[in-house]
C-alpha cells in the first residue's frame, strides 16, 4: 500500500490542514498535561427488565429517570477521556486544553479549504462546516487532549506525524447531543467524494459494531498516480452521544485497526463511568 506523504502538493496543503482540524488535531502549544482522575460520572445505562411486577416497573422507571446522563464536569471529562498511558505507543507530544477557548478559537471555525481546493459542492461545504456543527453554540464545559507521535525517527521535524485528538463537550441538560445525524448527512453528501487532477478525497461511514456508542466517518486523501506510487493520508473521526454530552476521537495517519482498538478502550471507560455513576 502506498506510504503516507512526507509533504503535500500546494493544492491540497490547505485540505490537509483542514483535515487535521476535522480530525480534531489543531496544533496547540506543547504542554505535558497531568490528567488527574475526576469523580464518577453522572449518567447510567438503562437495564432491561423482562417480567416485572407493577410496583417494580414503577421503581425501574423512576431509577431510569434518575440515571439519565447529566452534563459532565471538566473533572469528570479528565477521568473519562483516553490518557497517554492507554495509547499503544508513547506520544512524543501532548497538549491538553480545558474550558471552551480552544473549541471556540481553533475548532469551531468555518473553513473554506475543501471548497478552495476542489471547488464548491455539497460535499466540500459539509466538510468545511462540520467542526462548527460538531461544537454547536450551547457548550458549557469542555476538555481536549491532543497526542502527537513522530513516525519517522530519522527525520523528526519533516517526517509524518500521527495525531490523535480526544475531546468531550457538555451541553445544558435539556439539550441532548445528536452528532450521529451529522455524520449520516456528511457521508451522504460525500458519497461521490472529491477529486482534482491527481488528488482525491474519499469519505465513507466508519465501520463499527452495531452495539457501539460511536458513529463517524473515514476520510482518505490520495495524492499522485497509483501506478507511480500515490501517497495517502488516512483520517478517522467518531463521536458518541451521551445525553447532553459529546465524546469524540479523531486521528490522522493512524491505521484503522489501532483507531478501532482505541474506540474500544474509550467505550469501556465510558461504560464503566456510567455504571458507577
């Protein structure tokens, strides 16, 4: 399979930058953050009852209502989100962002990179605005971890960089998160992808198990002729809607198997938190 590009043609350099943000990998200042565990989370999973007496049914309904997810605090987000010690490889860089500043200033910024590079289309517009839609307008708390790892030890400055961003946003209790519909609309709009000369972008729904809490997309940027050894950049993004909260993982230059394994770990941490709430 063609290797990942070390440098990109001018026509797609802006797209790579946009993809990095979409993958939720905006480059911030390097700060090795100590992710201290937070307190147990607020939401719990509903238990299925096969045959319950009338009184038991009422109690179950009341319990379920009490266990509905609540907006997460920053402390709880720090406890839930993947830490560097849970990654398969030790990152060479790690930035942590708390509060809404990073989301408002770096992530929820409408881009024109895809339309500029590939022309205006429904797909380009969806890709250029997806970050704004993901963040929305009513977030009240947020935490993001950005993990970076150099893939070429001999050329650490110029070599390809694997980037993983994991973040959480909390919204008002009466505002349930609904990002799964966003991914459905985006992949439908981009069913034919984008192409310009020797550059192509393919977008597809992220393949996950039916019982997975995450939905998302895979995006592949191909540069050059296949016969001459095209270069590819893989991007994976996925979100989980947890009541009035959104949990997201996004990766650039990471293989899908590793990304899926990380989704498994994140899902387990989220489930454990909900069970102990």
